[in-house]
C-alpha cells in the first residue's frame, strides 16, 4: 500500500469512528447495507456531522465564519481530490468516487447556514431547510 492510499484509508477510518461515536443506531444501520457502500456512507456522515457540530456545538466561536471556512475547504478538497483534514479528505473521496452532485452539498450547507439563526420559517423556507438537511 502506498502512502497516499494509507492516508485515504486512515481518513475513511476517521469517518467511520465519527459515525460510531456520534450515532450508534445509524452505525448499526449501515451494517445492513452492502459492504461496498460502507466507506462512502461513513465519509458522508462524517462530513454532515462535522458541519452540524459547527452549527450546534461551538458556541464560543464565530460559527458563521467556521461554516464558511468549512465550505471553502470542502470545495477545495473536492476540486483537488485531497485534503489534510481527514473528514474532508474522506468526503471528497466519496464525492469524487460516487459523483455526488454538488447541488446536494450546496443544499445541505445552505440548511446549515439557516440553522445558525433561531427563527421560524414560512413554509417555502422550511421546505428548503428540510430538503438540504434531510
């Protein structure tokens, strides 16, 4: 195994660990799916979990700035096919391997932006939020 593959495998293992630590039930559910899909699902879960942590956890930080940086780093990783951040490296691997449409990534990140503010949404915005976050 070359060093690049070792880095990718280690990044994917980080995503798997994040999934197992943050969601026992989701982690168990993944095991019912075809094993060839596990690594990509862990990678996507790790990405969405990290974005959600930015929004829901880091109250002492500038969450809007963190989320904007995370978004920039995400698209840079996808374009380069590489990131030093293991979560983003695993995610870019899944996006590039499975040709995940950027529309879905954009929709998710817009929902995370909406989550930065506590407010009630009219039906149209609520549906947009649900589309991106679900």
